[in-house]
C-alpha cells in the first residue's frame, strides 16, 4: 500500500504540513509506505498549453513533474493537502494539477488510461476564515484532478479558522481526525 501525498503549503511545519504528517502517521500505523512531496521545493512550470499531450499523453516541459507523473499513477492512495489562498488551492499545487492535463489526455482523449482500480484520494485543507463556501471551489478542483488520474475522492478533512503557523495544534481533535483519516485510507 503506497500513499503519495502532495503538501501544497509553502510554510513547512505550518498547519497543512502538521495535519498531513498526522495523516501519514495514521497510514504508516496500518503498514503503508508513505511519501510527502513538498511542492514548493520543486521546480514545476505552470501548464503552457502547448497541447502536445493531446497527441501522445506526454508533456513536453522537462522539470520535476517528470518524477511525479509515475508516482501519481503508482500510488494506491493520493492525498492533496493545501491551505486556502484567495479561496483556492495554492499556486504551487495548482501548477502540479494543471500539468496533469497530460494524464487527463491519456485517459479521455487517447483512451489509454488503465480502468479505475479502486485507488483512493483524499483532500486536506485549512483556511483562516469561517465562510461556509471556503473550500467549495477547491473541492471541485481536487475531485476533477482525481478523476483525471483515475482516483476516487473518498475522504476530506476541512479546517476553518486556523491562520498563524501552528494554530492547528490548538485543534487537538483535528490532529486526531487527520491520524484517523490516514488510517482509514491505508486500511485494505
Ligand atoms: C496569499 C494568502 C491568501 C490567503 N487567502 C485566504 C482565503 O482566501 N481564505 C482564508 O480563509 N484564508 C486565507 N489565507 C490564510 C491561510 O489559509 C491560513 O493562514 C492557513 O492556516 C495557512 O496554512 P499553512 O500554515 O498550512 O500555510 C491566505 C493566506 C495567504 C498567505
């Protein structure tokens, strides 16, 4: 059982990162092999709409996405974790997702995608404010991303009202929720 996680905050040790670590600890407690991709540390160009991927399913841009495509296709579980920036995912994560247009093209244009095989996906998100719709747009983005890579959106952990670095530690139940979510995801 391989769990691949995408940590979308630029703030290492921040709220998203701490929650994700708990989820990964939960997955490890079920024996899963886990990996955390810190997107901010990578070089990932935004999609440039060269559209070459529509012909053969491969992106012509050479950067750190080269290593991420096979990992996304291999993982049994994919977790996307991001703070809300202007009611959306961070631009770091959004660039990674947009570059998965190549995987979308394989599935939906070239019909090369493997059949859905029960791979699971989950979304962890935090935001400072308390608006009811805070996460709505990002949930749609993550669901559509998962669809493009053949992963089913099965779980989410959305946390309102955390702003400063480490604020999440004041939400002890949320950290437990993250651990439990990781455990559930890795449970066969
Ligand atoms: C550029 C920027 C935009 C933000 N936009 C929002 C927003 O639209 N809604 C919100 O509730 N919080 C917003 N925030 C606050 C962060 O979501 C919040 O501080 C969060 O806890 C940061 O998580 P992290 O520690 O994982 O980076 C924004 C913060 C930054 C830096």
